[in-house]
C-alpha cells in the first residue's frame, strides 16, 4: 500500500508539474491574431427603400424585384413608394395554376419564381400599394405561406388527374377562391394620395412604370454570344429569355449601371461557403493540403513558440479566388454548383482596405447580420455566381446596347 501511495504521489506531482509547464508556455505564447475587420469605403451608391422581410416564404424573386422597382421610382420620381409584393405573388400563383394544368403537371409549382414573373404580372394586372393589398389574411404579421403553398399544390395535382376526363368550368374559380381566402380579394379600384386608381392606371399614371424598359442579362458560354437565350431553370416557368453576353461585358454592364445611378436586380447562387450570414460574400480559395509540423514532438502537438513579435504572422483578410472565367461559370452551372438560389438588389459598390471591390446588395431577410440586411459581395463572387440580372436598358453601355439591338 505504501508503494502504491508513493507511486500515486509521484504521478500527481508529475501531472502538476506538467500543468505548470503548459501554463507557463501558454503565458509566453501570444494568442492567435484575430481576423481583421472589413473596412468598406463606398464608391457609388443609389437610394433604396427600407429593407423588408420575406420571412417564411420563398419569394425573394418578388421582394428583390419590388425593391428594385422602388429604387427605380426613387430615381425617376424622387419619391419613396411601398409596393405590394403579395399582389404579384398571388397573381403569379393564379397564372401558374392555369399553365400547370395545361401542361398536365409537367412543370414546377412552388413558391419560387423569376424576375420575368414580376414583370409579366405588372404588365398584365398592374400594381398596387402595400397598404391596399397586404396579401396576408391568415393571422401572421409576416409572410408565412408554407400551408398555402401545400394546399394549392394539392389542389392543382387533383385537377391534373382529370377524374371526369373533361375538366369542369369550375376548377379555376375554386382555386382562386382558396388563394384569396389566404391572401385576400384583389381590389379593382382603390384610392391613393387622394385619387382613385385601378391597378393598371396606378402603374401607368401614378408610377409611369413601363416594364418594356427593362432587359434581362445572362452569361452562358454554351450559348451564342450577343443573342437572346433561355434562362434554363425550373423557376423560370414563364420562359423568360436573357441577352447573353460574355463575362467581361456582364461585369461592364454592372459597373456602368452603378456608376450612372442605376440599380440592378440580381439573381444567383448563395450556397458557397464564402457567402456568410454576417454580410460578406467572397469566393474562397481551395484550402491547401495541411503539412505535418516539423521539429520536436512538442512542436508537432502545440506548434512553435511564436512569443517573439517579429516572428508572428500578420492577420490578413480571407484569401479569395479572383481569376473567374467564362468556362468556370459554365462548368459551375452545368454541374449544379451555380443555381438560382436567391434574388437580391444591387445598389452600388465599395472597396475594402486592400482595394478589392464589393457590390453593395440589399437582401430581404429583415435587418439581419452585421450590416443590418446589407451584403457586401465581392467582384469575384458576382462574376462567378451570377445567373442573370435585370436592369434598365439605359444602364447598358451604348456600344453594347447597339450590339444587342436594344432600342
């Protein structure tokens, strides 16, 4: 027992000495430098309307589009408008149901859609202010349309089965009745700013909004350059085309728009690791294979003693991939690494402390993240992950507009 006691005593003393040794080592080793803060300097910035929250709805395509149009009205009328997203969403659901049944269910039917859908709805049905049509008659303060989406999908799937072999004349009325039970009846007339309008006259007389003034730009190396081509994603159910330009011209359009006071309606992929919840988006360089530590066993486990200031490594901003090519973009699209994840609203650009350019992008997730709903997306990220964007035709460089045949 005495021998056991001495062994235990010596072991405890050894462990204690080891702990003291590690504690002393820790005290002489400086903490790993924290990553520096991004410091942005705005270069160009156009006015935007307040940030909104799409909440539990897959309607970024509509929120970003309405934000873009509200900035267009700020540009043309120097006035802030709050337009109804759900007016567009509800009409899009109704139109989509008709096409879904006509196509025997061989197309997507869901909350997601594209920018062309917004423009089509406004062209066909007009637009109304938010206070005229909120689209929320289901007891929630913020958009929450999962239940509605499931009910509508079940409805149209039942119609597609066509149990009578000939469709009744009632199915569409029934669909719109369910839709409006959740989202509200569509007003045919309303008052705004002391005047009476229909949705169409509000678009034309009050807003003076012409959807034909806006062009869709894309960049797919597999399609002919400087011609129109389809945007081949499931959410583009209205089959909107885009003007196909090489990457260099795509980026030239974006900067020309920002430099001349225009904003841009952007659609692309935000699933990259470099797209953070804290308002930054970069294309991270692939990590290098880690090499085993050289030297002593102690260095192998805990690293070198970097207590000398001159040996400490300076903290730097995350390194990103900057050489983006047309071939890289096409390969990412074909392999489903770039999809139509999200719609956002570009309203300017800035530089960080190293001179790297970042587009300033308004999101629709509420005032979240470090920049309260704004994302800084690097030039490389936009070049790599853009699927398409919408912009006023006057924002295009004159030579490129002529080359595309846009009047």
